[in-house]
């Protein structure tokens, strides 16, 4: 059994990707521009600085970087507080099951304000021993920094750690940190086949987390 299980947030525990897509689509539509599925997929699991730069570049200076961040996060928090960000199937059960197996950590590309909004709106605030945003480490996913720092905070070695991820960048980050990785791919924004192959186990939903743990345990 693992010493710690570290979960991603967006697209894994909460179905926030459609909300991110809606927020960005509205923002771009206000300037007569389009936000595409490929744009959205490019930013899955990435740090705040990375997506701000990407959006700023695509807007070609229509908003400053500070305005991009402020407007996007304001709209996202509103959606969380309104209860408009759906919990992914099996998420509550997966968290309860995994907590019986080891300490829980949350390592997300989202900024702290959105992590807090997600946890508060779903009653998860006391569930995780540690939470960490990629904003608080030098490099975001697919680099391993956020997972290495989380392991340090939880006091576990990579070989004692299980990472649960939905995105290609998250899978690669977990593997680069030396952890075992269970992939739960988002069917709407499927990781590249080579990224999925890097995972130690692939399950269709969090409802099958016990199967994922058994598959990883046999490796």
C-alpha cells in the first residue's frame, strides 16, 4: 500500500475543464475571437503563469497579463461558489477509499484561490493533509516540481507515493518525480497515447480506484 496518494484537481476530482472552456470562450468572444478545444487541451495541468502567458499571447495585447489573470479567476470563483462545477463520478468515494490507504495530498496547476474554492464548495477542506499549487514551485507540470515538493511535505519517498492524474502533463510530472501513476483520462480531452502509456495503470473513472491500486500494486 502507498504511504501517500496525491490527487490532481481539475478534470480529475472536479469537472472544471468545461467551466474553464466557457470562461475563456466568453472572454475571447468579447473580442470577436475564438477559443478552441486544442487551446484548452494545451493548458490542462499547466501552471497559472503558463496559461496566463498563453492567453495573453493569443489575445495579442487586448488585455494585460494582470487583467487576464484577474478576469479569469474572478469568473472561475463565481462558478465554484454558485455550485456550477460538477464533481467527477466516483470522486468522493475515491477520496474516502484512498484516505484509508495513506495520507492524501492535492497537487494542482490551479492557483490557491481556486483550490480553496473547490475544497470549500465540496466540503473537502479537512480531507487533505497537504495541498499545493504549481504556482508555489519553480516549474509547473509536466515538470516534477509540484510532486517532489508534495512528497517532501508529506514525508514520503517516491517509491511510497501514488499519483492520480487525468492529463498528459500530469502523468509525465508524476512519473518524472519517481511515483507510480494511475491515469484517469478525461474523455473530452484525452491525453496523447504515448502519455497514457507512461502511466502504471489506466482506469475509466475514479469509481475504479480500487482496481487501479491493485494494478499498481502488482508492478
